[in-house]
C-alpha cells in the first residue's frame, strides 16, 4: 500500500534527514500526470532533470534542451505534486558565461515554476553565481562529479573521483560551494568513499546519483528504473519493466480497431 504525502516536504526536512541519518527518496519527473502519481506513492522529492532531453525529446545528450522547455515541464510537475520538494535543472547555456544572465535565468525559473530549488552543474566559475543566488534567497544545489553538460570536455560518461587527486578536487569544490551558500550538493557517479568524504566535509545535504549509501538522498532517472530505456547505469535499481506491458496494450488496441471491436455502441454519443 502506498502512503501519499500528508504535508509539504521542504528543504528543512532534507536538512533534518542530513542530521539524523534518515534517507530521502527522490526520482526524476517530467510531467503533471506522473508527478501526481509519485506524490500519491509518497515520493517526497522530485528532480525535473535536463535528462528530459534524452528520455522525452530523444537527444543523445542533455545539451540541446532549452530553458523555456525546462520551465514548462517544471511548472507542470509543480502543479501535479504540490506537496513534493521540486528541484529544477538549469539547462546548458542558461547560467554560464555571465553572472547577470545566470541570476536572471534562475530567477525566471523560480518565479515561473514555483520550484523549491534549482540545480546547476557547478565548477569553480559558478561560485560567484551560487553566492549571488544564495544572497537572493534561492536554494541552489551544486551538481558535482559526473556532469553530463560537460560531456564534450570529459570525453564520455565515466566515473569521477577514482584517483586521489580527482577525489580531493571534488571534496574541495563541495566545501567551497557550501561556503558560497549552496543549499546542497548532488554527487553523480563517484565511488562511495568519495561521497563519504564529501558528506563528512560539509554540513549541507548531499544527494547521491550513483554515489553510494552515505548520501542523505538518492535519485536516478525514473525511465531507467522502469525499463523504458535501452541501457541503464549500474547504479540504477530495476523497479519494474513497463516496456512489454505497454507494447502489449498498444498492440491490443491495434487488434481491436482492425477487427472492428472498437469503437462500438458503448463508445458512441447519442
């Protein structure tokens, strides 16, 4: 039996989990209908990820998705799950290169969607942006480790922080992000020991995306976990396989139409 959310889940609840050692479940979500189902299932936190570029729009990378599209789907998720903590992904090109443009676009996202937090794939150059947004009252989650928007520079999707120097860089950057005012850190595709070192080094919530058990919250692409994508990262659990049932439902519909079993009198208006 599912236990729907009874009250609004907030950043304070995420911070409390960080202190108590409790664990928070988070899933990616991209539409109103699914958001409502997730809230009904008791999922407290949702990420409207730029992974929509892959699983919704069919792109090979997350780079092509636009800010206007991310605003539209984030607003839809917000309407569908008013009690969930909703984190919006800032897409590639919407916050880089200019502090003023970054602040303006993040504020546009927050004002038009009602999201609770924004996530940026953060390097040292984003420290000023994080500080500026924190002073403005925006909850910013700094995405470290594997950063899909930097796939051109990384040369592929690979685990980050395996070497001592790289692990130290991730930990140091997490500390600097926390000092700049980041509300939390999201670590993607790093060894558990690296995540543990970051958790121990900062006093803000750490969200894991393939980062081991030390993190306060855990998230992954929902479509991967439901068998709706051809390949899923190693860290994604298989929650089910919706592909075959959906194919069978669609196939059954084709059969009904072709055999004149649909539509019938029960489907007609008088």
